[in-house]
C-alpha cells in the first residue's frame, strides 16, 4: 500500500496544526512525512495532531520522524496521535515513544 500525508487546514484560533497519515510509513516514505513536519513547524503551532486512523504500518524510519517532530516543535507543543491501529501502537509502545505523547482513539 502506498503512503500519503496531508496537511489539514491550520486552526488559527487554537493554533493547532493537523496532519493526516495514510498507508504504510517506511524508509521510502519517511521523507514525505518529514517535509510535512517542516512545513507545519514553520507555522509555529501551539499543538500538533496526527490523524493516524489510516496508517496501517510504521517502520523505525517513521518513528524517527516522530522524534524529529517532537524536537523540532519543542517540549511545550503537545503532540496528539489519533486512532493508531494496533501495529502502529505496538511500535510506539515498544519504543517508549507512546509515553511522551497523547494517544486518543478519536477526536
């Protein structure tokens, strides 16, 4: 399955940026995700929400981009991951990354 990343409209009222991920996030698609994070970070959001309901797989390369996102945005910007499927959630939990973000089943 291919990978798509979509930057959703910026919520200027709350300062929340939202990105939707679909497909399989691996080494060949991590660059697309990183570019989206760079674009979002340039808006200086107060929060970042990643819509992950459509993400069926995430390799370590995707996890590295998530770590990059946390570092790029800074510790004061909360990161919320919405709708993680079991394989993705397993990767987040095994790595310990799930402990540093907000996980939600749905918005």
